[in-house]
C-alpha cells in the first residue's frame, strides 16, 4: 500500500506552477470515459477569486467530452524530484488550443518513482562506446529516466554486459523527417536485461544517471512530440 501526502491551499498553486516552469509531461484521464492522453501545463491564472490552470489541448478531447456537462478529470505525473503527483478536478472550458481546468482541492504526493515510457520512433538509436569500441543500439522505448535498447545485428561481437556497469558519453539519436536530433547523455547505468517481445533478442534497460538540464529539456520535448504523433496515427485507424 502506498502512503500519500496531501498538499493543500497555497502549496497546490506552487506545485502546479512548477509543473508549468519545468514543462512536466502530465497524464490526463477523463473519468468514466476510455480517454487518456499526455499534455503539459501552459499557464496559471485567478479569475473572480477562483484559481485555474491551462493545459495544452490533447488530441480528441472535444469529441471525448461530447454530451458531458461536468468534465471529471484525473491527472498524474512525475515531478523533477522524481516523486509521483496525482489529483482529481474538473474541466472548465476549451479555450482555443488550451483547456482551462480548476485547481484541485488537494494534490497527492506519492513516494514512488515512475516515468512515462513511449515507443521509440522508427530509426531511433543509441550510440555508446564500450571497452573502447563504438556500438549502435536499436531503441525499444524511451522515458525521461532511461531507455530500453539492444545491439543491432550488424554490430561487432557484443561484449559481456554486467548489471550495474556504467556507460559514459552516449548519444540518443532521433532520426526525424527533416533532420537528426541528438540528445547527449553524460552517463547511464545498466539496470536490467530482458528479451525483446517480438524478436527475442536481448535488450538492456539503462537508467540515465547524469545529463545536463538542456539535454533533459530536449528529451522531454521530444518524448511529448512523438507521443502526440503516435496518438494521432493510432486515432486515424478508427476514423
């Protein structure tokens, strides 16, 4: 059982405004409907003594709330402190490309680490130097805290990889339509090994243990971007 601390009053405003400043990826769920998306807090405001925050409009929200007069919303995310935050509240209105949401009565702060994982876009790779030999690994999924990746078939003989070993100066490369975008990871630690669900190849779970704030911000922006694209593509299959 998880023991959660409740944050109330002025501290609620501070926490949500910090999500805005940090561009924290937030999971939004519409209660009593099969709807879940990622979004970000874009602004906070007070109107007629009522506090609101704005979130980036998630794909398909307008259609999901059709026929609902009271939007019951659930939010959760992992803050910069690596702690899980969650709360329930209600939506107020759609304002262009944003949604206005009422501040919750309280926010639960749960001492549990969790990062949202997204499937790696096609062509994404991880470059690493292991025992003085450069390798390129295929990525399976990515989060703010780490990556799951495996050696490509054409790689040199794979060296023995030990749990707990540390890799330094890695390059996480996203091959976009127009350009390659590289996120520099100062250090990562091998925390587990697994089998790829489709190919049965060995894959490695790496936890990022050192990266700059600039690299972390770029990684968050890319995860958010590719998750939204994935949701749009999936939604078109049902149109």
